């Protein structure tokens, strides 16, 4: 495996998702719990961090297998693919 220098926020978001592996996490929940921002804050900022994290951990960031988008809700982290 390779080592990637993550920013503090990238590391916090990745840790948040990994700790909730397999569970769908909303953008708003991440903004509130990782950043401490209010519920009505723009939720698209999370998407930019997810794009960057996918570049680090996915073989093909355009077709992610670990950082999955749950359309209209948020994201789900999957460590391994189901057989």
C-alpha cells in the first residue's frame, strides 16, 4: 500500500466514514459532526473532500468500490466488496 499525506479535514472525514463502515452517512451529519457546522450549511463542500479521498484510496475513482455515493443522502464506506 501507499502512504498519502491527508489534510486534517480529509483524515477526519475518512475516519468518520470508516468508524461507520457499511452505514449511510448524510452530508449534513458529516458537516455537523466533523466540522461542527449548523444543519443549514451548504452540504456540497463534503463532495469535494470525497472526490479527493477517492483519488487516494480507489483504483478507479470514477467507479468507486469503497467510498460509495448514496444518491440524495450522502456516502457509505465499504472496506471490502461482498463476495
